[in-house]
C-alpha cells in the first residue's frame, strides 16, 4: 500500500506540473503555429515537460533540505538490493521502481521529438549521460549519488525506447515499394 501511495504521489505531482507547463506553453504554441506542425510542438512540449519533471524530482526538490555534509557516494553496483540505508523495504522498492519509471517517458519521447535520436544507442547513451549529470549534481548539492540510480534510470530510458520502437512499428504507414523509374522508362522504350 505504501508503494502505491508513494508512486501515486509522484504521478499527481507530475500531472500538476504538466498542467502548469501546458498553460505557460500555450502562448508559445500559438505563436509557432504556422512554423512548426502541432504534432511536433506537442512532442517538443512533452519531452521538455519530462525533462523538467525529472529535474524537479531529482535535483531541485531535495536539494534545499540537505547539506553538503550529508552527501554520500555509492560506486558499487547492485548495492541498492543489499543495503537498507535505514529505509523500510516498501520505501526501498518504491524508490527503485521510481528510478526506472521516471526515465521511461524520456526514452519514449526523445526519439519522437528528435529525429536524429531514433537510434537505440544514441538514445541510450544520451539518457545515461543525462542520468550521470543528475547524479553528479546530486552529490554536490548534498544528496547521495548512486551508480544503481544511474543504471536504473538508464534501464527506464531503454524500456521507453523499446516502447517507442514497438509503437512506431505498429503505426508505421505502409509505403509502396519505390521503383526505379529510370529503369522502367528504359524498359518501356525498348
């Protein structure tokens, strides 16, 4: 029950932030309506909203409550499954799930918003670097930096990309095979 309540809290906060950003983005959308197609604007907006929500949840929210002396660094992989850090088991599970789920929308929206990020490796590397930047920043703002968070965030981004890949294959328009027109013209003339 605790885990559901914890994740539901993240979802409610995210929905409120998304609504606020949509209200702020509406004038920009109106100004760009003739230059950028609405679907592309929506993709940019949703990707930007995902980035802002992730940054708010990981860097901004907890930074004011902690001091630099409270920071910790974990460079041992999979320690999150062995150590408790004084955290009850349901909270630890919720944190682990949140680290994965938080990056799924980013992994999905990055290739939707940016054509050049449609490669699996580009998306995975970009999200791993983004996660590293978050962990690096967290260490210097007094929070903990954890290799497990980096791995779980990257896993979430990869899952998001895989969802994008499957959805794009399902909804891809069937295009007729291109024919070599020059070849067909030369065959007709003969």
